[in-house]
């Protein structure tokens, strides 16, 4: 029993350390040595729980998006579906910040995924983030479909559209703006959500 608790504790420390590293630098490679050192565990222990970097990154991204979802998603069908979905999408954008914070976050993504040659490792890291984001948005859309607020249809395609909107808005947050970026962002989010909610099969 004590050994099981220690194992769970080690695994949790590893994931927490990796989440912290991603929070500090979205392009962090999550190398075995760096994560193990930050978590205070041996590299062998880390490999025991996460045999590959991909397994660790997938777990970290799932944890991050689950936290975003639990904070942002309201299952209360009494609230309008469009407002709930917009609030969820805002939660995805929130970590990027606005102005200087957004420029710094976007710069890290640029340095991690655009500047370097698209090696298998770089591609896998980016695709893992993209797929986890897509999965989370699809789960929100599936919930709305079950409630009857969204007509059955291709939620993968709808999620891809919403992710493209989010990517554009995240970039826009880092650029100079003439008006209140948050006001225009809200208008864009509602337009995108209305487009999805009105889409048929």
C-alpha cells in the first residue's frame, strides 16, 4: 500500500513538473533529465511511468486541457448553448494573455515550432498539442449535440474550424490593435459559435 502511494506520488510529481515547464515555455521539449530533475525523481522512475516523451507530453496536455475544461465548461442547460461554448473557447485563449504577455507566449510558440526545421520531434510535439485541443473542443460539441442544442453532424470539422478561429485570435492578441481587442474578440467568438450552432449535418 505504501509503495502504491509512493508510486502515485512520483507520477503526480512528474506530471506536475512537466505541466509547470509547459506553462513557463509552451515549446519546452520535456527532456527526461530536465523533467526528472524538476520532479525530484530518477530518470528510471520517469521512464517507468512514461516510456516515451510522447506518452509524457500526451498526459501533460490532457491534464492541462482537462483543467481548462473543468473551469470553463458549464453543463447547465439552462444557460444558452452559445454563451457556454463562447465561455469555453475564452478559457482556451485565457492563458495567452493580452499585449506583452500574448507577444511573449506567441514568441515562445514561434521559436519552438516555426523557427526550427520541422523534425519528427518538433512535428510530434506540435501535433500532440493540436490534437488535444481538437479533442477537447469536440467533447464540448458532443455535449451540445447530446443536449439537442447542436444538430448531429461532423463535430471533427466543426472543432477544426473553431480551433482555426482560436489560433487566429491568439495571434491577434499579440499584434497592435486599434480598438479593444477583447470586445472584437468576443464578437468574433460569437460569430464563429453561431456559425457552428446553425450548421446542419
